């Protein structure tokens, strides 16, 4: 409990920074800053982007998971690997690929398309894991009672997908609330892009803080909605029903349609950015391969990714455990606290940690410790959601049996709990590594002097419209992300192609 409280306190530092600065603005000035047509426009853009992106990711993620797991789609293993592949491509690289080829995506519909292609795997992966773990007897019983395939999916399968669907959609929503790089390239103004402009261009701290406070309220509303929809239902079971795979539905004449759907998603999510990068490498007038800079940036990105993943998973473990095994208002509050700061742009979190460090521990400023703390605050939800989903499927009675046999708490965790939740731990670590190794905004603000990552090098070149110079850094980001993406694919594939 105490560890979870400390983790929640760390995650709430940026929120405290926003609240403190907002209080310092004063009620009259706050009213003037918030009650403006521009705020209404940004709110409308942000809300419709988040809602549209979450719905689209839910449909694409669950639809692709059903195709791979519950149909006789040919080459299912290959399609699974390809559908996970967008995780290896950062959202701002996906956006770069589309924008550098056509400006037609710089609209609301284009923004929803790009963010959906970048983030749908956050729903697809947990949906695949859940579909593999469902007891087919439940569906067979419903079919025996006369329900058709659609009714069985809606009444039996979809409710069992609730934790995965809500958890994945929540991650998508939180990422979209704080997304900067991809949205900036798409020239679609949201709260995040406005905050960045206010801090970096006009240095209007008061306006930026009040705008960030609205973003926090949006996050709280999203969290409350997810908690309300999630409910208190438990999903763990003791039976070995999942050991028997469910019968796959034959697509028959719909097989070409299924193949076309899967191929279309992969082509748009992976094919377009890959083509754009190769195109600019070949024809870009600024194309260059500074080997020393490329190697240094790659090494830094890998080291930060590994360290950030390890630290974040360790911090997420007590929060996820408490949320599942000791449900209640306090546990829900502590878990929700880890999500709030994720909706804030990286620049707000960076400034909050800089302010806190200068006031409390000045020696932390411009250090890797402060940068890793920012990563932990930013990406705790990725680890918490993965660990929570795994713990949900681990029956607590097994821990009780182990303890009744004289096994100590630590030994029970090592011998019983960890093997059961290992896939969730691996998934959480891989997700955090992918995020940290390609993080942009906070790294620009907090990285020690003369330290550059692949993301910051890419952003510097692409912001100068030097697409050829940016392409090598983008390709290296994709390459270093591939192992973690493959790990996610294997963990979610579980028992392989059945």
C-alpha cells in the first residue's frame, strides 16, 4: 500500500504543478484566459479527435483480433505479426510519412486516420490475449440455446473483452490527449499543440497552465467513464477451459474480404510510412548518413528505453496489484492517479519536474534521473494496464493455497504469481520501451546538455523540412523498436497458431 501511495504521489507531481500555477493566476485572469473562442475551438478539436480515435481504434483493434483469433484466415501468424508492427513506428513518424507524401491528411478525418493507424495495436494486443483465454464452452452454450454468431459475439464474447477493450481504449485516449508530434505535423490544433506554442513561442505561462488544467479535466472525465464502464466484475477462473481452443469460423467466400481488410490495415499503417522513409532516403536532397551521430543517438535511445522500461514496470507493479487484489475506492484512486499526468503534454510534465527539482533537489536538474522520472510519469499507464490485465487472469486462490502450505509471501510471488503474470510484465516492459525509446517532447526539455536521441535528431531535421536528413533517424527508430514489437507479438500469440 505504501509503495503504491509513493508511486501515485510521483505521478501527481505534474498535476500539483498545474494546480499551483493555476491558483496563482487568479480567478479574474483565469476566467479571461478560459472564456475565449479559441479555448472552445481547441476543446472541440481535442474531444472529437479523442472520441473519434478511440472508437476507430476499438473497431479496428477488435475487428483484426477477431479475424486472427476466431476465423480460418490464411497465414494467421504472419498477419498477427504484421498487425502488431505499427508499434515499431512512432506516431510522429507515421504522421511524417503521410504528411510528406500528401497534405490531404491535414484535416480532422486525416488526423483520425493517422492516429488510428498508429495506436490501434494498443487495443488489438489485449483483445487477442483475451480471445485466446476465453473458455469456448461459454460460446458453445450460447449457440446451443439458439443464438446466432452475431448474438453470441455481442452477448458472450464482447462482455468478456471489456477489460481489454476499455483498458486499450483508455490508453489510446490518454495518448491522444497528450499527443504532440503527430498532431503538430498534421496541423490539427488541439490543447497540446496550443500549450506547446504558448510555452515555447509566446512564453505565456499563465495561458498555458490554464489550458493544461482543461486538459486535466478531460483526463479525469475519461478516467471516470472508464471506471464506470469497467465495473467490479472479476474475470479470473480456475478451470482449464482455455486449454481447448475455440472452433474457428470458416470465412468461405468472405476469405478474400478478410485478407483484403487485414492487408489494407497493414499497408496503411506500415506500408505508407515505410515507403515515405525509403522515398526520401533516395530522392531527398538533404539525405546524409553521419555515422557517429547515428550511433550515438541509437545507443542513447536504447539505454534510456531499457532503463525506463525497467523502472516503470517496477513502479507499476504495486499499483496494479492493489487495483485488482484489493479493490476499493482507495485502490481505484491510486490507480487513477497514475493516469492523470499522462494526459498532460510532455512539456508540462517536464516543466513540472524541473520546477520541483530546482526547489527540492537542485542537483537533479539536467540529469538522467530526472529524465527517467519523467518517462515513468508519462508511461506508467502502459505498464499498469498490462499488469492489471495479467493479474485479473491470475486466480488469487492459488496464492492462498501456496501460503496455506507454508510458503512465504516473497516465495509465493516468485513461484506462483510471477509465472502467471509474466506475459503481462513482458508486455508492459515492451510497451514502455517502445514509448521511451521514441519519446520526443520531454526528452527535448530534460535531456542533459549535448545528449541527443533518435527522436530529437529526427525532429530537428524534419522541423527544418530536411526530410532526407530525418529519414535515417526514423528508420533506426523503427529498427530498434522491432525486437520489442516482436516480443509483444509472441507474448500475445501465446500458444502459437492453433
